[in-house]
C-alpha cells in the first residue's frame, strides 16, 4: 500500500511527464499519463484497501474484509481523515459481532472523524444507540436514535429504527406479575 503522500508525489510526476509529452507532440501519450494520474488522485481520496473491504462486506465475508483492513498498518499516516473514519466504521461493524465495548470505541471514533455519506453516519449512530441501549443508557440511546433518524433522509434504515424504538418501548413498560399478590397485606391473607 502506498502512503497518501507518495500517491500525491506519483501524481505530480505523472502530470509533469504528461505535460512533457504534450510539448513533444505525443498527445496520446500525454492523455494516457493524465488518466494514470487521475487513478492515483482517486486512490488518494478513496483508499484501495477500504474499497476492497467494502466489496467483501457486501458479500457478507467479514473475514475477507478484516484481512484487507489489517493490511493498513498505521491508519493515521496512510489515510486521510475521512478514510480513517471509514476504517473505524468498518472495524466497528466487524467487531460488533463479538465485542460491543470495542465496537463502541470504533463507532465513536468514526463519528468524530466524520463519514462522507449521511446514511453511513446514520448507521454508525444507530449502532451506537443499540450499544447504549444494551448498556442501559436509555437517554443516550434515544438521543443517538433521533440523530440517526434525522440523518436517514432516504429512509434506508427506517425498519431498523422502528424496531429499535419498539424495543425501547417494551423495555420502558414496567413488568407486572399477574396472579401474585401486589401488596404485603394480600400476601399475608393468602398464607392463612
């Protein structure tokens, strides 16, 4: 994997050589080098390993996606800020299957670094709401769920949000014990 600064350096070299080819009259070669430079610019903003991890994740291959992400040794140096956000987002999705505390850290980092797509940010906040709810932090969960609902403009997560709201309502209903005495006095009467 190339460092983000190496990608920029290669882009500058390719563009410089493209200009040289244009000056020499080799228009086709110049266009080819500009297209090559465009590939490196694209890879500067969209990391190749993160793209490959997304493809594996679409096929529900968590192990394959994790292998691609593990190839990024130092995300702070190798990735731009948004890419670091997506790196943490993907790690959070994969870790959420096994370790909720670690997944919460990854999702919080992803939200703080920023994600470029609103539905990705909504998904991260929805996951954080689920984790907060499972840790009995209902107010945090409701706040995060409301933020996720605001961010989900295309209603892609509508079903998951409704399900989460229903689970919160069920948890809010006090448990009633039918057929058992409700007060201490009634309990004494039934013993006599």
